[in-house]
C-alpha cells in the first residue's frame, strides 16, 4: 500500500456509511487519517436501521475496492414493482433494477444500513480500524495557516492538516466552518445557519416479520394526495417509508416522540402501502419505526480554509430517488482523487502542503461535484412532489399520462441516469470488468 510522502493528515468527522467509505478511499490512496465518531461504538448492529439503496455508480466503486460480492451478498435486487393509490388500487408499474441493467450494465441492491456499516468496518485492515475512534463528539475546531485542531467534548484533541465533515444533515463541522469564516470576516460568504428545508415528514421502519402477502424482492409504491410511500422487501427484512406533506415548510430540527409516531399512525394507518397491506399493518409488525422530517437542499459553500464537507452535510435528498448515500460516496471519491493528485504534485516531500494548495484542491472538488449534486437534489424534489401529487398536474401526469406512455422509465432516464453515468471512480485503482449498458460512463480509472 502506498504511504503518503507528505506530513499530511485528514481528520474525518463522522463514522457513518459516508465516513466509513472515506476511510476505505483514504486508506487506498495512502492518505493518513483518523475518524472521529460521536457514538460510543462504530458499526454495531442496531434494530433501528433503515434501508440503503446501493446504486450502479456505487457498485462500480465497491468492485474497485473488492467489496462487490460482499455487498451483493447482503443485498436484494428488486423484482418489477407496482404503484397503487391510497386505497390500494394498482395503476402503474416499474422495474428499476431492469432499467439499471439496461442503461448501466448492472442493477442496484437494497441493504440494511447497520449491515452495510459492519461490512465497511470489517473489511478494513486491523491497523486501519485503530484510526476509527468512537465516543469522540466534536466541540470546537480551530484552524491556522499550518493546520487544524479538533477539540472533543471528552477533552481530547486531534491535530491534522484538514477536517472532512461527514457528520450528516445537522453537521457540527458545517457549523464550525461557518463560525470560523465569520470570525475571519463578518462579511464572509457563508452557508445559511439552517440551510435545509423540510416540506414533508415521514416514518422510516423495517420489520423482520412482514404481514402476509409480502414476498422477498417485491417493490411497492403508493402515490396519493399530499402523501406517498415506498416498500422494499429484502431477503430477511422489509423496509417501509411513508411521507406526509407538512402544514408549512420548516428549517428547524424537530425531534419527534414515540407518541408523535403513534399519532401519525393513528391518522394515516388506514392508507394502503400495497394492494392488501396498510401502513398500520406494517406498524403492528414493525421491528423499528420512527418519525422524522425530510429535509432537502444544497449548500453553496462546500469548503472554507482547511475544512471541507461531504455527504448529507453538503446536500440532502428525500428517499424517493435512493441517491442519498450514493451522492455522499461520490463526494468522497472526487475529494480523494483531488487530494491524492495534490499530494503527488507536491515538489517538497518533507514540507507541509500549503493552505492555498489545499484550498485549490477543495475548489476543484466543489467545481466537479456542484452541478452533479444540483441535478440529484432537483431530481429528488421533482420525484417527491410528483408522487405526492403536489399540484393538480402532478396528479394528472402521474395518474393518467405516465402509466399510458411508459413515462416512469422516461423520468428515470431523465432524472436518475445522469447521477450514475457522471459518476467517478478512484483514479489510482484499476477497474476490472466495468459494467456496460446502453448509456456510456463518462469517467474511468487512469490505471486502465
């Protein structure tokens, strides 16, 4: 494994799926790093895990990392799906896995979030696992011309060259980045303090004992007035998501109680999620279920100084397109490529890399990612509002036009294919047996 020739160290904040992907990418790139995770354990099995769709662009990366077979083993490919009304009447069909195979040469799989995290953790070498530190909640970040210092609430301090914020939609690193920029200049261009807006709320749940009538591989969508749902049946677990439009949008972070969840089910439990199964049926069979707001949006500034953001700290999408984690993975891939290129071009292997060169790498990362992420966020917003019949023409199009014209496949082609075909891979690793569909990939490895 290549060892970084420079005294360069990254502090990754967040040990979720994006942070663990960054650990794999930085390790393979020869970038020294440490991961700080707020929770007291990393990648432990948990009952409350949601489902994560691993899309063709990410499956390419998993193949590069030698993890494709392992991901496929814990995942499930969907069979042709059905769209129903709120009273369970089928009115349309879709086959997203087949469309992926047609367009990209490879399908997609649904995996359980805790199982994915365990896989990403277990497949790191033991010496790399020692760099993943649990129980490290960030309290403050300080930056200088020479480096960064991250202070944790337990009193510990980590020093490095850069901070990578992979700590989610309510990112502490993003807050610190904003504060530092304003301290340097009260007129600095910064992100909004609360950059994302929630127009919908939803329950996320899963069950290991689904109601009768649900079989592995089934995909069900419900579209209705101000609401929609998605059900995906895996080999051992069934995941369900049910969303409802809020009375008014909010930027606040709202914490719902178990009683709030029960009230939600009492109000909407009668609504069908399949032709025979209601939301209440799923709730009664639940292994876990929780209520949360669905924030959406994209920040303007991905970085400042020695701090850079990835994943949900940069952009937030709803579940409708399944691109959330995959977008974060692409952030990590592009950032890794830029950092490795920066290090390779450094002429003095013994001197710290200058702040201006780091900022140039971060700027190149944002330049590459911004238009792609904009498209992904737009696609999520359009699909969410179409499925929930936000306006009369959404209802008319979804209910009457699309089913008669094969329009769902056209929507997929227009809104979701670009997120896959524009995907990058780690430039410094070989890519063997790249899948090939009817639409070519735009980027490949330099090791081919």
